[in-house]
C-alpha cells in the first residue's frame, strides 16, 4: 500500500474487506489508485473513497483508532462513501440498540430497514435493484431508472433533502446522499456491472 500522492484517487484504508474489489474496479477503468491510512496522503488526494462493511460501531472505532476522524471530516475534495462508508458520513447510526456517533458530514441518520409491512422481505436487503427519484447530479450522469445496482445492507438512511437517488425495500430509503463535497451510495458500484462502472467514472470526473 502506497502513501504517495501521484495516483488519481485514494481509498482510505479502514481495514474493510471490500477495499480490493473497489481498487480493482477503478483500475479497470484506467485509474491509478492508492490505498492508505496516512493522514498527509489522504489530505493531498484529488479524490477520496471511504469504503465500509460490517457495523458502524466497529468501523468508527477503527477510524478513531487511526486518528482519522478530523482528517476525513475536514476534507474539501470530493469524497465518496460506499455502503457502510455512506452510513458513516451521517450523524449517527442505531444498530442492535447501539447508537453510534458517526462522522456527521451529512445531515442524516441510519436505522434498521422497516420490513414489518411485508412478511416476505428478509434482511439483509441483498440483490439487484433499480433506483428512483434520481436527481440531476453529475454523479448520476447517463444513469437512469432502468439501471440496476447491487445492494447488501440491513440499515439505511431515510429520504431527505440530501438524497440524490432512492430505492424501495420495505420502505423508501436513500440509495445515495450528498452534502457539499461528501457523496455516498448505499449500493456497491464495484459490484454493479456497467452501471456501477459508470457511476465510479462519473465520480472520478467530478470537479473538485
């Protein structure tokens, strides 16, 4: 793992299992990608990715142990949180009755998906879904309601003013959020075929 700043983007090394697949997906698009937990490298990166799998409590503990909380929250370049990474961008996440304070860079919060209205729905929400209410955002350029994305999650953010796109599974929830330079997607673009590759390319082409 490199701490240089010559790459096109940097993935924050949070110790999560999906870092390699995200790195390979970006490299397939022709980008040079660093993976690092070095504070100076993160600050100097042109684009930053915040991946995440597992629980918010565990992930936030890792961020705090690495001394990355202030570094992440003070970034001014485009940052994309993926799955749990998006959830960590919100104010807090309630999982298994544990309320975990998160990064707080997006004015939203996380709670368990409500499936009580449909007994056939199971958690986690796992599989391919289309998006709804896609806003006119450069992150979703040339992406429409017929494109499928791959989801794996049990918790979600409600639809709010920060929502860029929504999805339905037991409830209407945010499939993507944005506040300022912080973007997030609940799905896994690195596992979402051509549509996911297009979204990653759109993010890499954002003006910082």
